[in-house]
């Protein structure tokens, strides 16, 4: 059973943020795939998608070349991504923050403790694990950074099937939101 989506904070926008460690592999892959699926579903006027890392090492850099190649091989455009680091403002601006692994979730929760609307975001279930929405499993999206190309394919599979669930939920949410 996948997690329920938290309610929109505003009537005109639903902002989804994907969060990993470096913002050059997992969360940008999820960002590009989800944004593409949101667009295809006709939801781009309502749903925004972006991503960030908990660390600052790669800020301003494009996606890891293996992540970019894996996306490009499946017809996605990785070229616009530039890495960013999360800050305390994300808890106020986003309806849903999805952490790629348990360490990212722990770091986000720690940041939320000092952030405006951070406690509210946690209480409202706005900070979840990405795979809480995966129809085929739970837990971490494994970090592919130190591994081989297979790791990136595995991430893309998880991201594609989870993005499909998320878009379906967002679509239903749009039609049930007053
Ligand atoms: P990501 O992967 O969190 O999926 O972007 C990583 C990227 C960089 C590093 C670790 C993980 N790093 O240690 O620089």
C-alpha cells in the first residue's frame, strides 16, 4: 500500500521536491522523469517539480554523466539540470518532499526542526521516502554514485514506476480538490 498524498497548500499549485545527497544522480533523474510525466498528463500548469541535495559538493554542476546517459537512452532530456542544495525554505514552498533514502530523510527531518513551517510539514506528512510511493517495494533508492552503470538503470526503473503512481495520484487529487 503506497502512501497518501498530503493535501495541497494552495489551490493553484502543487510543488513536489525530490531530495538526495548530491543532487547529481537520483533526485535529478526523478525530477526529469516526473516533470516529463506531469507534462504528458497535462498537469504542468498545476504541478511543479524540482530537486536538490542535502550536501553542497556539486552545487551548480550538471547531472552525473552516467545518470544523464541513462535518461537520454530512454528519451528524457537531462541537459537543463544544475545541482542545488536544500535550504530551510523548502518546507514552506513545497507540498511534498520525497527523500531518496533513509539518510536523506533523516537529514531533512533535522533541517525541518529549525525551519519555518518545518514542524508543520512533518506533522502533515509532507516529508516522505520516495519509495513510499513505489508500487513494487519500499526502502531506499540505492545510491548509484560509487557503482556501475547497472545502478543507474535500477534507479530509472524505480523512478519510472513510482512517477507513474505519483502522477496518477496527483491527477485524482486535482479533480477532488475544491
Ligand atoms: P546522489 O548521488 O545523491 O544520488 O546525487 C551522489 C552524488 C555525489 C556523491 C554521493 C552521492 N558524493 O559523495 O559526491
